[in-house]
C-alpha cells in the first residue's frame, strides 16, 4: 500500500501548539487509484502540513494491491461491446472493504466521492458541505469507468456522491480528486494559517476578488490606485466592494444574478457600471 509519508514542517512551536489546539483530527481522506504517485502533490504546502500536524488523515491506496492475478488486472472489455475498457468490480470492492474495516468505531457512514464527468458539478457550496464530514473516500476511475454493480454495492455502504469538476473530459479521476481535496481541506479549521483569508475570497460570498497591489507604489509607469494610499479605510472598503461588483458583472453575470443581499449602494454602483459600459460601447 502506498501511504505517503508526511513532509517536514517549518512551523514555530507556538504555531504548532495553536494548530493542535483546534482539536482532534478533523477529517480523514482515503484515495484509491491505479496511479497513487499522482496524489503525491497533496503532501506539499498547507495540506501536507495539516497531515503532519494530525489535523487531516490522508491515505492513498493502490487499486492493484487488491488484485491477485499475475498481471494485477484491474480492467476488462465492456459487456455489450463498445470502445475502451471497464474497471472490474472486485478490486474496487476489496479496496473499499479495506477502508471500511480500518475506520474508527462509531464513525458515521463515510462519503464516497466518485469523480466522473457525469456527476453533480462541484462548487464552493459543495466543498463547504464536504468539509464538515468525518471521512471522505475518493474512488479514482480510469478508462471508460467502473462496473456499475460495485457502484451500486458501494451505495449501500457509503454516502455516494458522483462528482464532476466541470464540463470537459479528463482521462481519470486523479486530477479531479486533487482539485476537490484541495478545495475541501483548506476549509478545515486550522489547515489555513489565517482564517480571515478565507472570508474575502472569490466564491465565498458569490463575488469575484478585487485587484490587489504591493510595493512599489509606482512600477514601470503604472501607479497603485490613489485611494489605497489614502488611509481612509471606509473609502477603501467601498472601492474594493465596487471593484468586486464591477468584475463580477463583467466576467460572471451568472454569479451576480444569484445574489440576494446586495445593498442600495451595491445596486447604485452596478447601475453606474452598466451605464458607463453602455457609453463606451456605443
Ligand atoms: Cl471528476 N472525472 C473525469 N474523468 N473527467 C472529468 C471530471 C471528473 N470532471 C470533469 N471532467
């Protein structure tokens, strides 16, 4: 079995203590794949640190460890004909049973996420929902997919969540799982150093981010917007809010249409951008 080892940490003892103070391991994640090395990237950066601090359990399993023939066969041709290969049911059942057998007593039904372009489309709301679970299992299929019978079998033992990361086709579930694991695990308390950095982000409240700048104030003839140097915090907050509204109206009007809590000031700003844009294009 490939159980990735935690990487070394640069945290100060104070940071370690604060993180450990967040409580017991918040979540355990298992991933099953025929390419366990793919998932090695998850050991880097903030997620690797969370694993090392014991806030996140992460175990990657090689599906081929649950095969017993000479060639470690995981796939076969589809009944009824057609292109491509289908992943066999039995190795998946054995891998999932291994994971079920290893879970702590009293744990709720684990959630089984099956990455598939035919799944529900993953978004920030789903990431938040999944971040509250005790135990997530990602079943990374390859080829044309997995024998439906083991999916149905798993549906009786797990909370089943077929999940897509967007309307395009990948070769397998590994990259999609990494995308979802990163989006989910950074929402676990203590995984991100500064929880405030979560609150003003794109998609947290349905608006895209405002533009950001750092020193120098003038760079190759381009100046930082003067208001950001003013020290007027209320004016800066309004300017940033306006930039978020303007950007969202421009590139993601679908997000804007979903918002229900816009203030009078917000609506006035949006009308202003609308009429300014009208003037430019006419
Ligand atoms: Cl989750 N898996 C695969 N194989 N392809 C995808 C996908 C997932 N999401 C979009 N395309």
